[in-house]
C-alpha cells in the first residue's frame, strides 16, 4: 500500500493580535455572538506563522506599532481594532500596515459580529484551493521537476492550476515546462504588487496553456522578490485557482517563508543518498516551523542501498512517496517536454496520487 498524502480540511480561525486583556474580552464576547472561536497571538512574533493563513486578522491598537516594526506582510481582511481614543489618528497607522478597516469599540460591535458570522470555521481556507509547496533537500534534488509534474497533472485533471517559481536561482520553471517562448508577465513585472491583486487579471497576464498558468522568472538581472508581491500573489491564487504549486528555494528568503506559511502541504525532495539526507536535515529544520504538513519524497537510485523509509526516519517526516529512476524523463526535459505530460511513468504516477489525495479529484484525465 503506497503512503497516503491526504490532507484533512484545515480549520482556520480568525486571528486576534493583542496584549490588551480588556480588548480581548470584548473580542471573545463578540466572536461568541457571531458563532465562531478565535486564535490569539499576544505580539507579532507569536502572530507571524498564522498571519497569512488566517481568514481574518484583528490587530489591536496596542500592537499596531509593533507589527509595523516587525514588517509583517500586508494581507487582505486585516482590521485595526481599538476603543475610542486609542485609534487617533487611526487611519494613518492603518494605511501603513495595510488594514482594510478601522473598527472602534463599542460603535463597531455590530459590524464585528457580522464579520464573525460570515466566517465558517469548518470550511477550508481558500474556498477549495489547495496550495502545495515543493523544495529540494539538496541542490539538484528534483524539486522543480516534481513541482512541474504536480502542476501538469492537476491541469490534466481540469483543475485550474497556477505554478509559481519562487526560486530566483532555479533556472526558471518555464524552461522545465518548455514554455520559455510563451508570452506573458514574469516576476520582474509583478515585484511592485502590493496588497490585493485581481485574480482574473493575474491569470490573464501570465503565460498559460489550457488550465495551467505559470509565474516564473525572466533571463534578466536577478531581483529580490518582495514579501508583499508573494503575499498578494498567493492571495490571488487562492481566490482564483483550484490548485497552486510553489517551487521554493532551499535557502528560505522572506518571500519563500510567506509562501510556505500559506501552503496546505509541503514536500521535501531528497535523493536516496547519505549526504543528501544530511543536507536535507538543515532544509527541514528551516522549513518545519512554517508548515505543519511537511512530508518527504525520496528519489532513486540508491547507490548505497539506503531505503526511503530510512531517509524519512532520519528526517523525522512522513514518507509521501518514492521516485524510481526515469531516464526518459531527463531526455524529455532536454527536448522541452513538460514533466508527467504523458501521464505515464513513476513521476506521473506519484503526481496523480498526490493530486487525488489532496483534492479528491481523479488525476488521470487526458490533456
């Protein structure tokens, strides 16, 4: 029986960021009236890993300056909350942190109850969209190929799919797909994205074929990817796509951390080698604090007969699957053929199982 990667629905609650006990008591009372629970973070450090995944964030006036200093990324559905006298001048700080609303108690109590009532705590975040992150345990592990295979497989299953290249040193996922000649925007044209991005407009502007859309790099000067651009892109992808795959760098920068925090599932690709496993321990140590659902995919061959289960045990991660050597895949990539495009072979089989487990949609349809 192959290992399963099924991810249960994620129960994400509104996040309250405040160290003010009186304000917290008011929020808990209003949340109860609205029929939901909330999560609490006392300061920006405690809020960081839950900042983007939360469906709604209520930021207490007592923590507004601290969040600004912590440079938390801008996000939609952020409410600056306080009592009369605490928020003067409220809109100045609200604009700096990217808050969509300023709620002053007690006048805003009915409005807050309505916001809580809109939230269904048992509905997965993203309204059905799944976000998957892939990263390599060492250089050349094959993470980009797995990411491309997952995206191609999801699109074959008629899932509206976005493949995001978050690794500026990875060579470009458009090359992995053989799409380097397709017209459309690349990351350098989107680095000024700030706040909310129109999902249909983003999809229309990017290189695409059928249900698959790709956001990659051009061949120009390497740029640092702004956190706000990644946050805006992930938010738009959750709203406008069914399945999102993000190829991450091994050394996580701030934008990669944002993407990893938004992921419902992450896979670390590790060759079945002792040194690769040792290198992957550092990658896992860096990634694990940002994603609770982290699994390993072990890629053969195993020159020292190291078993996949031993690699997974050494990393302390569940084994999501294995990849046998596939010489035809490497030849196809050199010819510009997208990974798993034919629907056959070890990579295609693994991608089909992962996509089906994560979405419940059979991933065996023809392109």
